[in-house]
C-alpha cells in the first residue's frame, strides 16, 4: 500500500535480570500509518516467531492508554515522541519511511529489568501500600452526599488521580525520582475531606517507602511532568513538599 | 447433578435482609485459620480480597498483570449505576431492578437482581469514603448522567474514567491490606488449574510468569474473579490478556457454565482499520447521551458528513424507537447499526460504520453557557466554541483517544463508530451465594453468569463487580466456611495437588514441543473470524452448525501445528497466550452449541429464525425461559436447565418504541 513504511528498529534485548543486555537491529517492512506502535511490534514478533527467533518481551494490556502497563523508551523519550500519550496510543503515522527507531526499557535502579523491555515496577505498589489510601473498611461509609465537596476540589483530586502508575516519570528523570507519582496520590487525597485525618501520616509513610525503594532525589528539572502521559502537574510535587515539611514539623512538636 | 439456586424464601424485598441476618457466622479466631484464594484483582477480586481480609480471613490474591491496579476494570469509562434517586426523577430500588430485568430480556433471576439494586447505594457511599473523586455539581453534590435502557439519571461517573477511579479505590484498599500483611498479593501469576479434593475446591496451581515456576496454593475456598471472555472473538474491547482460562479450568473440573453464548456487542466502538488490528476501543455509551447517531439517507453517499444537510440524514434510532431514541439498550442499537450497514448505508472506507454526531448537543450546551455568561448576541460559531468546551470537560479523554487512533478530530466532524464485542453475560453458573455447583468454588464479577440475563445495561457491570466483592461474598461465604472450621489446611503434597501440577506441566511441555509452522495469533484470528461471522450479532442454525465443525478443525490444527517459542522456565508471553487461545477454542465450541440450542432471540442473542415482522428480537418464553447450565464431560456437554420464575414482574415483549 502507498504510504506504508519500512523501518529500522534498534531494540534492547536482555535475557533476564542477571545477564547483560544490548541493542539489536531489526527491519520491519510495509508498516501502515494506521497501526499502533505496539501493533508494529506484533508484526515484528510474528516475523521473529516464524523465523524461529525469540520474540521481544514487552508489557502491555489495555492498549488504550489507561492500565499503565506499556512502558517503552522510544528515541530517548518515555512513551515516544508525542506528548500526553502512552506507548500503546502512539501510532505509526508519527513516523516516516526509512526512520530508525531506538526502543529501550525504563531505566531505574528501583525498576530492575526482567526481560527485554519488561521491568519490575513492584516498588510503586509498595509505596501505595505504605499509605496511599484512606483507612476505611467496607461497610463503614455514610451517605455519599452528606459530605459536600466543592467542584473545584473534586476536579483537582480527579486530575491528580488520573495517574496510571506507568513509571514514565521515573524513566524521564535523570535521578530516577518517583516524586511525581507519589505526589499525585498524596495530593488526590489531600484535596478531599475524607483524606484529611491521615494526611500528615500518609505523606511521611509514602515518602519513607519511596526512599527505601531506591528512587533518586528530586532536583526540580520537570522532565517527569513533561513526559507524563496523563500530564500530571508539577504543582503536585510542590504541594507534597509543603505537606511533608509540615508533617515533619508536627512530629518534632510531638 | 440437579442444580439448586438456593434462593431464600420470602418476599422479594425481604429476602436479602432476612437471609443476611441468618447466615451462620464464623468467629474471629476461626477466621484467622481459614484461607481464601482470590483469582483476579479487578473490581470483583480486589473488593472481595480486601473485604474478606478486613474480616480476618487469610487471603491470597492473584493477577497476571504486573500490578493489581491494571486489571481490565481500569478501562471502564462511562459510569456506575445506583438507585440513589439523588435527581428526584422517580428512581428507586424497584425501578433499577425492573430496568435490569427488562434490559436483560427476562433471562436473569429476580432475587439476584433485586439484591443488586438494593445494595447499589452502599457502593457509592463506600467508594466516596475511599476517596474516589466522582464528578460533582457546583453545590458539592454528586453528579449523575443517563445511560441506555433507562429513563432516569442514576449513573455516577468520574469523567470518562469511572472504572479507573473505582479500581484505584479498591486497589488502594487492597494495598492497605497487603501492607498490613493480611493479604498476600501475587502479581504476574496465572492460575492454570483448580485443585478439587473430595468434591470440594481446595486450591489452585499458578504459574509464576517471571520464573515459570509452578506453585501449589491451598485454600478453604477459591474465588474466581477473572473477568470476561470476550477475547474469544479475537477483536474486542477487552485487554490483550483478558482470558477465560481460570473459569475454563474450573468448568473442566466440574463447574457448570451458564449461558455461554450471551455476548454483548457494544454499538459504539472505533471501527476496524485493517488486518493489523489487535484490539478495539470503546467509545463510552455515555456519549450517546449527548450524541445523535445517523447515516446518510441515500445509500453510498460519500460526501463529507458535515456537508450532508439535515434532511438527507437518517437518524435511524430516533426514527425506529421514538420513546428511547439514541438511548435504546446496546443490543438494539448494535443490530440497528448492522442493519443499516448491511443495507448499504454505512460510511467510511470500509462502509462498516455509522456517525455519532455531537454538533447538535454542542450547540445546545453552548447556548446555555452563552446565557450564563450573558452573551445575548453570540454568533453560532461562538456558541459552538462554548459548547465544545462543555463537551470537552465531560468527555475530553474519549475524544482524545478517538483522535489518537483515527487521526481525525471529533470536535470538528462526527465520529465513525461500529459495534464490537464488549462483555460476556455468560460465565460460571452460580447460586444465590455466588457459589458454583462445586462446593467452595465461587465466581464473582464478569466471570459469573448471574445478573444481566441476555443483555447487560450500561454502567451495571461495575455495580455488579463491586456488589459481589464488597457486599455479597463477605456474608454468603459464611454459609460454607462456617462448616469448614474443623478443616485443617491440606498439605500441598496431597496427591490432588501433585496430579494437578503434573497436568499443567504436561500441557506446557506439549505446547512447547509441537514446534509447528503457525503462530498462536494465527489461530486466534481464525477462531475470532468464525465466532464473529457465525456466533456474533446475528446467528442461525446452519451457520452455528458449520461453526462447530470449523472450530473443531481449528482445534485439531492448533494442537498439531502451533509454534510456541522459548521455554517454560522463563518469562514467555507467547506460551501464556498459547494456553489462553487453546482454552478459547474449546469455549468457542460450547458458545456455538449454546447458541444453537437456544432457538429464540433474546437480548444480545439474535437468532435470525426468531424475529418479528419489523426485525426485532422475538423471545419464546414458553420454551426458553431458563438458564442453560452446561456440564462438561470430555469435550462433550450436557445441558441442565434452571427455570426462571417471574413473580414480581409481568413479563412482556421488550419494547423501546
Ligand atoms: C472498555 C470497557 C469499558 C467498560 N465500561 C463500563 C462502564 O462504563 N460501566 C460498567 O458498569 N461496566 C463497564 N465495562 C464492563 C466492566 O468494566 C467489566 O465487566 C468489569 O470491570 C469486570 O470486572 P471484574 O473484576 O469481573 O474483572 P477484571 O477487571 O477484568 O479483572 C480480572 C482479573 O482477573 C485476573 N485474571 C484473569 N485470569 C487470570 C488467571 N488465569 N490467573 C490469575 N489472574 C487472572 C486479571 O489479572 C485481573 O486482575 C466496560 C468494559 C470495557 C472492556
Ligand atoms: S505521574 Fe504520570 S508518568 Fe508518573 S506514573 Fe503517573 S501517569 Fe505515569
Ligand atoms: S497498554 Fe494499557 S496503557 Fe498502554
């Protein structure tokens, strides 16, 4: 078909956590601009399997930008060249015939590589488990309308809650800091009346877990937010820093 | 084995309340020694695992993704129903119950559906308490929108990301239990077999997807919350990993499969763009609220849609169903789109699409905004711009998604949409306690067949998943576990565990050893095509008989020619896929058998032989008012019938005209 592309791919191959990896060249032909980036990978993998080669392992599930599972570092940018989308939402119409595309996994000490482009993001779950919740057991709730929440608060909480836990912020950061991810959850709950009772305890517990997982420090470069597919704002980090400071002052007073 | 739905005696309105307070309790000390395995971490699984752990049971929860937060519930867009009547528009528990039974075309159990409607308000309260940021009005109150198949506004939502917000609420609660050590979470684990000892479910075999190791897990009860099986059709709105394996293994170990052919085809999805297509993307039903569906009145009209004048458009849903218009239930809307496209009125390159147009409502919203802002002489273009902003706030993420996929701007010209497989009403047969016919084995959420009859109403799956997990199973599981307190944990050296593990090992070895010349996807696509063509939106006896033969041939070909690369002791996505596709092939055959046996049309199941003169689905209540519960016997099946009784609703031919 006209408009279809031939491309060169340089893809990170690594057998498992213990072995060393390397970039390997592949060619794909006749790629339609309407294909998604991951569908282009499907084409490549089908070809590798038919040839008796090992297909490339990569994480993906929903393929519509919401589960946060896909995670490719494409031509130096997490989730590729376009803003505000995930890898699975990237379409081949963003590339041109003859392009060379370099694809690597997320790089961070706290995200060990499992195989090829697949990494372990279990650290994020542990951070949430440390405090990213409201302690309310099933069956304890009052009527949802007894607690009016101003629309702008509900909207602000929602904007922070839109984080999909993909880890692109960590991959984008030269220090591999997880501040954007952590602050998004901290702020979602800080904007809501239900989140107040544990507000100070939460921010401390989550930051402590984040440090324990080996994420780097935040030096305010803003690369995280620029690469975030859900455009989670840097305002969240500033707000979390304020809460964190306050929480530590309070504990000094205790 | 005869089946018993175990519906409590008494008046419909009192059944649950009375039953709930008479179920035997398990004392806290005993709970600590009772172990429960939860397969799945979607709304149903996460809610169940959390609530049971809070009660004191020892819980293990499994999911195949890298985190429980990625279960496909995350992708639900439009909203969740609840009979709160916050809008004062005449809603009630009874009305939600009635709408659901009618929407399901009278093929669901009254008692279950009533309980669901009764519980629905508690779900919203629970989620709000967890910090789920539902949409709010300026006064701070919760906001509602309309969905198909109803005439009240009872749908709660968080922009077009309701499932995400609900799941993240449940996931946070789950991680809290994990953090406290009350739930052991096993991500990147896939359940590949159930262990049944002396007729009771006692454990599972799971594969650690990173190391490939097979693990044995004991449980006093096993809860399957593994989601729907729409991926039988290859293309669907499900996630790439959504599968039937967990429930299929359970089925082969004795659990009946209820109404396997009941599939929901959603009317508003982005159409297929080519052979490379790997999945389809939904455009939420809530869009039908604010959009109008049409095709050109003249067949083969290739003009740009914005150049086609009003009088040359056919708003066929409004024409055929004046009472419900664009808000008819999904099955009706899907068939109507197919009818227009088959008749040659379809649009786009493939001609297999219709328009979903927002211009009309953008103007309407724009006028309201202009009035609010005191712009008395606003131009049409200004009004439209204001209207676009309103629509953006409501559905921005969906419009962006559409633009990403198609490269077209839906704010400027109408969306092109077409029906796609979306949800499976069928699933493991369960009784009122959500227990399958295998004692100790439960099915929750989309994995069971229970509440939606032959067609699910929009925004009701999230409601059901959370109802099952938060508010039903914590009570009903007591009926079984209270009798199990004397059962000591069974050693996983028990021969039933050894045998189950060996069976899994053998199968994996077999898959890897065939080393044929066709990929797993090749077979999946072939299966999908047969299912879509012959067991899809319209079905007939002849086609279904052919499909069964074709699927059997695909199965034989698969087991002699599939190529699965790599080894079993490593991360091997192709091996995972191969196992799932092998199960889909078997399930596909059963779905066709079920569709063939049900010689009536009801809900999403449209048998061409059974239609009214106007082409509407024609039910046959005299002969088919039952749940088909299929019993497995070595690739043969026998049907048990659970008769449906309607004591509280007068059953009638469904009409949305
Ligand atoms: C695109 C889309 C939009 C939707 N929008 C709406 C909506 O607006 N409103 C509404 O009410 N409903 C909606 N639905 C339907 C609804 O989202 C689902 O029916 C519901 O979320 C299913 O929840 P669940 O917990 O049963 O399963 P899921 O959320 O699918 O979870 C399944 C879980 O099981 C695990 N699992 C599966 N197999 C195995 C195995 N073998 N071993 C281990 N783990 C396994 C998975 O890892 C996952 O954790 C939508 C569905 C889709 C696809
Ligand atoms: S903050 Fe953005 S980049 Fe980071 S995990 Fe969340 S969605 Fe991904
Ligand atoms: S695969 Fe789910 S966000 Fe990309």
